[in-house]
C-alpha cells in the first residue's frame, strides 16, 4: 500500500531529525515572534486610510464572558462556531457566530477519552470538535462530550503545547491535511537545507480500514526557489496552511508569498503569488549554522526587525485577509537600550482579491486606546470581523467589536 511505503520513508527521515548528533541542547529560548502585540498609532473606532480602497466600520459589539486572557483558535467561523482558548486554565470555550459564549470545557489528560497537553491542531468537521495531539484525533460534541478517538501513524507527532492551531483541514469525512510541524526546529539544525529537500512541508492523512488509523497518503515539498533554501538561517521555518477547494495554500510568517498545491496532482507548487504588502521587509537571515545558547539573542533581534504575517484568513469569493507587523525600526548592531527604546512596530490588515488580483492595506481598529493583538481577530462571514478588546472597567469579561469591511467607493 502507498501509505505504508511512504511511512517507512518518513520514519527514516525523522530518525535523522531526532538524531543525537544534531539535536540542540535542551534550552528554553523564547523567540519574540510568539509574543508580539498589534501596536499602532492612535486611531478612531472606525479605521480608515485615505490611500486604501477599503476600511473597517464598527457595526455591533458583544460581551464575551471569559474571565481570563484568551486567544481565538479559529481565524474564521466554522459551522457557525468559534473556539477560544484561555491560557491560564487551559480551557476551551465554544462561541457562536457573534462571539457569545455557549460552553466551556477542559479534557486534558492521558486517558483514552482525553487529549494530551501537547496539542497541535483543532478544528470542526461534521458537527464535532476534533483535537489532534501527538497520538490521536479525539472527537467531542460542542458540549464537550467525548465521542470517539482515532490514532494516526507517525511522523507528525507534536512537541507543541499551549493553544493549538486551526490548520487541521478535513477534505472529506476521513481525510485531512496538516502542515508538517517538524519544521519548527530547523533554526536549531545545521543541516536545514538537507531537511527541506527531504521532508514534506504538508501532509494528507486518510483513514485506513486495514490499520484502523489515519495514514499519510499525499504530501507536498517546498518550492526550491524559496528564500528558505538559503545558507542563511532564519528564526522561523514553520509552514502555515489553509485548504480552499482542491488546493493546499501554504505560507510562512516571514514572507508575503502564498504557494498553491493541487491535491493529488503535484508535490510542488503549481502557483506562487507574492503580495505587494506596504512596509513588509525582506527577511533577515543570519550567517550561523544553527541557533545556540551563544547566538539566540541575535535570532531574537532579527525576529524583532523582520515583518511577520499572522493567520491568513480565506474569505468567501476568492479573497483573503491577514494581519501583519511591519517589524521594529531598528538594526542588528543597535544597542540593547536603543532597541528597547525604539517605537513598537506598526500592525495593519491586508485584503486581497484573487479574481481582480488587487490588494489593499487596511488600518486596524482600536478601542479605548488599546489595539487588537495576536489571536484576537476572527472572520464571521458577510465581510464582518470580530476584534476582541480588554475591558477597562471590569476584568471578568472582554468586549468583542464587530467591524464590517467596506469599499471606500461606497462612502
């Protein structure tokens, strides 16, 4: 069977990934890409940029009754639901399409009806919440009741913790696609180019009635013309994906490029689009073999300087939207004091229409002087977005502001 032979190949490759001769010391290094905030200049509730073809207009608000700091797991509504995750108590919260809380639960554990702490992905399919940890896919009802669990075959075991991603995309009831999370560690490996040549960048799993688990049946490789095939080392190699129709669309946080793969037709991109995003910098790569305890501060500085893309949201009618940071206006050789004193990076939205091949920068809204920040934006449908803001008076709930994306021509 195809999936059995391919899994043998992947296991041989992943032995190299985990080989003691190339493993990095067990050091906790915090890269600033995972903790940035959407900081911007003072703006009104309605966002408007006179040079932009679109703007966001406030149309509604909602009280989100979650007491602890949380992030929105889903960048868009799925089956009329949103999913939030509170960091302090590791609880998931099911919200309706307007951001109203419906249910909360936490089933983390090592039991057969629980998901483990190292979750990679979560999504909704056929009326179930589906959690993918390092062993299995666990299916739950919207009320948090366990339904079933199905194991999956290596190699995509997770070493992640905290809030999972929504990049688990089902293309049928028994088939799904995920990015390859093993590329998370490439900045710490001296043989990153060899790994990029041999390890798939996304994987398709399909349920096998022979093995009674999900097996790899399709995969895609990185475009060999990508900037990441450089001898320079970057602070982030994590691929991000979203599936639209019969295509896998892949991007990286550090470049405004989307690679499109046709499922079942090609293991390499059939199309590549580089967006003309205002203020987005070419990424800085470092001349190191790998990240170490001696040079990780340089990687953190490069991360501060580089521009970053947050989740790319696939809208209806062949359109996308994403939030991006222009990066801090500092240099690699600036002193630590100067870097700290430098203004925070500006964050904007970017809207692109594939049918017209036109893109536009979008000024993000603010509420009471506080900008929206990472994992606090979701698409509700019908050109409406939910932005979550802190409540300045009471700390036991948050405010959700609903903004509609409108054309400047409609004014």
